[in-house]
C-alpha cells in the first residue's frame, strides 16, 4: 500500500526499547503469512508467530505460557524486554528506525527460565520507485499545499521491501534541475524533506519508511521552481540530466538518475518534462 509521509516522533527514534502490551493491533500489514517470507517466522508451540508490521515486531503467543519476552540484537545485547501479563496472547515490541541490522533472537521466559527461542531478521531494503513533478500530480500533494509549492516541488515514492523499518533523513537534487539542492543544506544538517506536521513549512527531521510499505516523500527545496526554469531552458536545452539522492537512518544512500527536457514554448515560457535515465 502507499501511505502519506509521517514524520518520526523523536521519542520513537531514541526510545526504541520497550512498548506496552497491546491485544488489539490494526494497520497495514508489512508481511504475508507465507513461510517463504523472511520477515515472518512460523514460530513454535509457545512463540507461535513473529511478524514485522510497520515499526513494530508483532508476536503471537500461547496464552499464559511465558511471562517475559527478551529481544536480543545481533551483537548479543538486550534490545528490548517486555513483561507479558496473564491472559495476553498477542503483543508488540517497538523497533523504531534506529536499530542494528541483522538477525535477532526472541526469547520466551517463564519464571526467569527460557522456554522457547525463535529468530527474526530485521533489515530494510529500499527502492526509489518513482519521482513525479508535483505540478503534474496536484492531487497527490499533501493537504493544504500552496500553488507555489505544487509548481516547484517533487513527489518521491520510496518502497521498503525489507524486513525492517528505517527512516529517510535527507533528500538532495543534483545536476540540471532549475534549483539543485544548495550545499548549505548539508552544512546545516537540513533534510530537504517537507514536514506535514509543521504548519510553517519546515523541514522534517526524518520520515518513517515502515517495512512492507511505499511512502510518498515531498521535497522542500523547490527544485523545479519556475523562477529558475527560464535560464535553464536557454542554457541546457533538451539534454539535461539530474540525480536524486536519498539518505536514511541506516546509512543507506540511494540514487536515481533522470533526464530533464526544457522545452521553450514562448520567449517567456518554458515547460519541463522528466524521464528515467535508462
């Protein structure tokens, strides 16, 4: 499924240790029930299934068989610990977006003794699936987008096909766009990504990319502003190229190359068209 971008709560990123027990979970499932799905563990008699849904590890249990879950990270350190109350058969452990990638061990304990262990691999696998000019897809823009933003910004679809969530932390435009991302964004640590939760149009600190979902990310640097199009139309013509670069909280840098056509239709008018660079 495709979702609108959601900025991360700082506490979610920094906490990522423990969440309370929940018995009714809803939302977009990041996984299938297939045994071939690496993000789904078929489980055993006590820990019956372990799945990654969004930013959480969802665990189904035999009722009253364990009183504690310990999640051990790939280095052997305790990542999360959760008490299981009597009568609970389903719980969720918050993964967040700042966790070590690799194979985790989930231990079920009863009276401080391990009664069952299972494993799950947490690893994002990202793909930049499509870049679109917002001016051509105004219906896809965030609620309340101004006409000036729609004319100047871009919409990037990012798909996480992996078994663990991550977060987008920076979006850059390099090359023959009307306004390439200025180096000051790197110097100031600005993401260049629109924050839908900020009424003043500020940059988002990061945008969650849950496992198994496609997220729409909006630029916030006006890379396709009409104000810079005319000069590019005169100097670049129809042969321009540019690159989009996305950075994430797991130090995954992704790039996508495009060809941009500047089509002069009148002395004071210039149209833009983009296509994937094959």
